[in-house]
C-alpha cells in the first residue's frame, strides 16, 4: 500500500502537467483561430468600405452631373 502512494503522487503531478500542456496547446489553437477570424473580418470590412465608397462616389457623381448640365444651359430672362 505504501508503494502505491509513493507512485500515486508523481503520477498525479505528471497527469496535471500533461493536462496543463494540453490546455496551453488548446489556448494557442484558439488564439490562432481568433486571429484568423479577426483577419477575415478585417478583410470583409475593408471590402465593404471600398464598395460603399464606390457607391457613394457613383451616387455623388451622377447627382453632381445634373447641376452642371443645368448650369451650362443658357439662362434667359423673360420679360
């Protein structure tokens, strides 16, 4: 019985160290997944921003042409 107790303590410590090492590996994997998700989200935001800027530019450009065309028409004043 004394022999099992002397083996049990180092065995428990070894298992604890292995589980901590496993937790560390799981944490590293989770961090990598979060980094990848953050990078994907950043790319999606950048693409959305570019599309929004393009749409805004198109909208302003088309609306901006109408007043310019109106200004080029000769202005006459009726009496």
